[in-house]
């Protein structure tokens, strides 16, 4: 059956948790918090009975960036000559020269100059916590805490014995509405009245006001960068509200509802990154939203929210024959014994659920390393946008998981990086704007909302120009899945073209191929002239750019030039052990770099790109398998996600399921968040994407049905997946064999299907030959496949 609920029968303080990574609240939060969000505004529900803490986030609340304190802020770039009168691009030229002369050591040492500065990097912040202190409960029983992923509503209920001796039933509901742009929290009691003290705790100062009419207003500006922020909450109740200077006391009420709006004056606009609103204007805007929503009934707000949420969530349903009705922590701890299929179904939908909750079509920023959920002001890696795998992985399950509009914030963000990124291209590679053309833009491993485009402050993790090509692959896929030529023309193609032209200027000849210099395979190995990671991503960039130009029927001469460059990149080589080489001077496995490194940067052509595939070049798949075996099946959070997707592309479902088993054993917290550690959301998204790839693939120009079905997934059903070319795919299988496949054509065009285990017919339209069938489709029509 389909499963949509993560539920718990104990409050977090009574749950058995994994060995703490951090102690205290941060640990409890990481392992138990249940996330809610409307893309920008986030809540995490802990759900304690007596002293509860609800964590509040807003995606744009960031320290760092431009500030009166940092008048010279320039995205971390070194933009002035150093004491030797040299700019980073002078060193870049020297490095290239030294490498070309064969002075690898000197060139490699000089790479230390290709760094940025750290001042102004900043961090994603936690807004604060709403504290709910109960004043009348003595004990409780029948506790449940549930996240209903299908509606985006979290609820808590229990029977409580009051100090007065009577038993009552308490229920709470929490959700964050996208249509009404606010969080809504309702506490209700049957049998007596409620007694709560409510307050906000925050480390950001500002003004915090509680009023007798039930308002909590928090506004001010961040000390680091003067970003204005404002939260306006309104408590609506049938009881009494008494305001103190530091709290609201709610009593003699059988229910109260809090409507909460929050925002900042962040705008994704270089160079100020602010809306220009005064603090008062922001306050009025946020308050007006709370007032407007407060006039609606709870049921009305909730209905608008669930209609909006469900419209996205319900597009895909999955049933792996999971049927256990168990609490989520039990499903996790007894994964093998109890009901592995149930846990897998839930984790799958959780990825989609969190994508909808952390990345909505009108957001300015994409989801970060923790989506939008963060309980502290010093999250690991600043909870930033990491582009040497993490931000990409956040968007892996979006398109085939039928959530294309959730990728719009990513496209918008990358577009906003173009203008500051051109400065980095200029300061570091000396590629200046020519007449009527743009010079190309660069950003590297870590990015922030404030046009942080420099390399990091250490070369070994910081330098990664190919990160641009990689994230542009996610951006390009929006077109591949939707066939939306308007966005392709307006947003996607200009970025691809500029980058293709930029790399055309950077590439140099080395041996018999074109390479970028210097190169570094994410966080592993030496600095070199070219490596598989960079060559493969640049190859993919040209592939995507040429396909886009052809779809738009433009730039045919450039396409010829780009094809020529592409053919000289030659990304993949097979080494002496039959592996895909990560570095071109690698002979045997393990002789260079860290052998079991979590990054598998040389295998991106297998997944998420498409250059290595079983259809066109099975020898490269065999070599990828050698490399993957060498990396082993164990790693941390997101790396497990990469393994799942990559093994699915290698068409080995049983191996994928065994990796999933290891993931459940070591890599998932009781709240089903994926742990790196700490909690990092990319691993969750990687898992969901991996399941999509196990059940349907479309990267080779056809729809491959059940490409990597594990033997243990004997029976199941998935509906609503999207294949490239914009086809909706529904599939069912029994005893490991396809029984039903329905393909709905959303844009018309040719459809090519492949099913390895049997020949088939398509609705009397055509018969498969060698397991392939190709036919013309009409937009809006559904085609059924019959197995012979
Ligand atoms: C990459 C990884 C790290 C971590 C960081 C956020 O650099 O190598 O493991 O996930 O991103």
C-alpha cells in the first residue's frame, strides 16, 4: 500500500537516539525534528509535551555579503594586485606555463595563489525558537507525533492528566502555507481549558514585542550585514491573552491558533542584495500578511495549503508492497527484520516532500545543504550552496519526480550568479568582455546568496571551475524534461552559450586532447593539466549547448566549432586495472589520491550525465563498475546517494538495494534525515533520485522501463514519473516482471520505449523489435504497453 506518514509514539526526549554527534538540543533536533516549509519559511517540530521548542527559519536570513562593515566586499575575489603587483590571473597564466613546461611541482605550488578571501562569506542563520511552556499538565499517555507528507501537516496528540486531576485530550497541528505565505500552528484541548506561556528566543537582537491583542513582533537588522528582518505572529484564541515583556500567557482557552509571517529585505540582485525597503516598510509588509491571513478561518487556510501541497506531492505515487504500520524509528531500527519496503517507500516520498517544502517556484534561492532547516547560527559548511556535488544532488530527483517547477529557484539563482561570476572570470582568468559578447562567468565549490563567486580560501577544496558546467547540467535538464523552449531561450541557453564560449578560451592542448589547467578532482589527488572530472563536465556542457542551439535553431556556426572542441576533450580513459581513470597519468587503481574517497568525480559521465551508458559504450560501464567496486559501497550521506544512482545506471538493482540497506543501517536518523554527519539533505534527495533511476531511465534517448529492479522488489507500482521529452510514466510489476506500463505524452513527439525482459506491443500501434518500440505520440494521449 501507499504510505505517507512518518509517525512516532514518543516525544523526542523519550526516544532512543543514535549515538550523539553533538550533545544537547542540536543532537535532538538533528535526529527527531520534523520539517515543514513553503519553500522559504521553515518550521521544525519537536513536539515535547511540556516544554516544546519550535525552530523557525527563513531561507534568506544569512550573515555575510555586502555590509557597511565590508565596504570592499567583492564576492570573496582578490580584485587587486598583491605586493608583487600580480593579479590572480597572472598566477593563472604562470601556472599554465609551468605545467606546459613540465614543471609540475612549481605549477602545483603556485595554485595556492588561486584562492579567495574568507571575509564576508557569512552563514545561513537560524531565526530562533518559539517556546511553548505548558503550565498545567502533570502526566500524559497515548502520545503520537505525525508528519503527513501528502498534505504537509504535522500533528501531535496525547491524553494528559492535569494538575487539577482531570484527563483531557490535547491536539496540535502545524503547517506552512505557500498560498498564504505563513506558518500556522493550532493547539486545542477537549475536556478543559489550556494554559500556555509562549515566547520567542533569538540570538539576533532587534525588537521583540508581545501585546495583549496576541501579537508577537520581532524586527531588527543583523549585526553582520544590516539585513533587515521581521517576524509577525498573531495568536487567535477563544480564551484570554496576557502580554508580559518577555512572553504571552494564554489561558482559559480551548484552542489557540498562531499565524506567523516572516521575511527579510534580501533580494538576489548584485551588488546590494537588498530590496531597498526601510525597516518600517518591511515591518508593514510582513504585518499586513499576518493580518490578512488572520482574517481567514483556520479551515480555509488549511484547505488552501493542503490543496496547494497535495497538487504537487500526489503527482507521484509509489507502492513497493510495503505494508507495515509502524513508527518511523521502529522501521529504521528494525529495517531488515520488519518491513524494509515500507521504510524505502517513506524515504522515497520524504525526498519529494522535502523538495516541495524547501524549493518552490517563486523562491529566490535554491535549497541549501540542510534544505531550509537549521537550528543554530554556525551550521557546518555554513549550510551554503556547495557545487562540487551537493547543490546538484538536491535537484536530482526534481524532474523525474514530477516537480519541475521546484527547480525554478535553482535556475534563478544560477542566473543571479552570472554578473558577479563575470568578475571572477576576469580577475582569475583574465577573460574580459569583448565587444557585444560576455566574458563568461565563474563560481567555484562554495556559494552564498551574495554573489560569492571566488574560489574558496584553500585551493584543494575551493577551486572548481567545472562546477559551473555541472550545475548548468541541472539547469539544462529543465528543458530536457519539460521541452519548454521559452525558458530555454530566455534563461538556459544564454548561460550555456556564454559558458561554452568561455571554456573555448580557456582550453589548451596537451598531448592529444584539449584540457583545462590547472585541474583538481574534487577534494582528491594532485593538481594536473586536465582530469576526467573537468573534461567530462565540459564535454557535457558542449553537448547540452549544442542540443539547445539546435532546439532553438540558432548559432549553427558556433555549433560546428563547439562540436569540434567537444571531440577533442576525450574525457574517459580506461586504466591498467580496467578502471575509469580519474587522472590521465593514473595507471593502476589506488596509486594516486585517496583510494576510497567519497567523491566519485570521474564517474559523472555515468550519473548524472549521460556520456557513459550501456547502450553507446558498454566498455565504459564495465570500467565504471571496476571503479565503483574499488570505491566500495560504504561512505557518508550524499556519497551513498551518488552510489545508488550510479549503480542504478550500471543496471544492477540488487547491488543498489544492498547499498540502500547499508544506508538505512548507518546513514539515516530516526526523523529520516540523511546524515553526513551532520544532517545534510543532499543524501535524502540522492536516495529519491536513485529510486527513480532504478525504476525508469531516459538518458539514452529512450524510456527504459524497470532498468535496475532488485530481486527483492518482487511486486510494486509507481505512477507519475517523468521521462525526458515530457512523458508521464506509470508502471506496475509482479514477480519482477512488468505487468502494466502507461505512457502519457505531455508534449507530443516521438516516444521510444525499451523493456529488457520481454517483447511487447503498444496499444496495437506497434510491436517491439529487440525490446525497442518507437512511435509518434499525440499531446495528451496515453499509450499502454502490453507484454507478450
Ligand atoms: C563537499 C563534500 C563534503 C561535504 C561538503 C558540504 O565538499 O566533500 O563531504 O559534504 O561538500
